[in-house]
């Protein structure tokens, strides 16, 4: 009985160790460079309150949680807001800019 328990524990432990995914999901050097460039451009645009530049860096539509604050009607069931290019231009750009 003791040997069976040890065998089962060894099996579970080995499956756990072998089942761990190796770090194959690392970001490539090229992707790191692209991400760094995007992040630099994005933070610069936000710092300068450049609504147009932020618009060029976004892919529309996107979903936005903080944009709920800018809805006309307060629907408590919403988790995110789908932001189109037009709706970004009208009101949702405010999420990215400094509040005065």
C-alpha cells in the first residue's frame, strides 16, 4: 500500500514537472523593438495631449472600461464600451488626456 502511494505521488509529481510549459512564448527581439516604439509614441502623445496622434496609434474599434464614465446614459450592466473611430473623436479621447 505504501509503495502504491509513493508510486502515485511520484507519477503526479513527474506529470506536474513535465507538464510545465517551457518559456517558448518569449517576445522576439523585433516585437520588443516594435512594442518599445509604440509605447514611447503613445506615452509621448498622452503627455502632450495629442488627440490626433493617439487616434493614429489605436486600432478601431476597441473596448474600453474607463470610457463608461463618458457615457450619456449610465447603464450599470456594461463592463466595457465599444469605441469606434467616430465615438473616439467625439468624446472618448478624454480618457487619454489629462483632466483639468
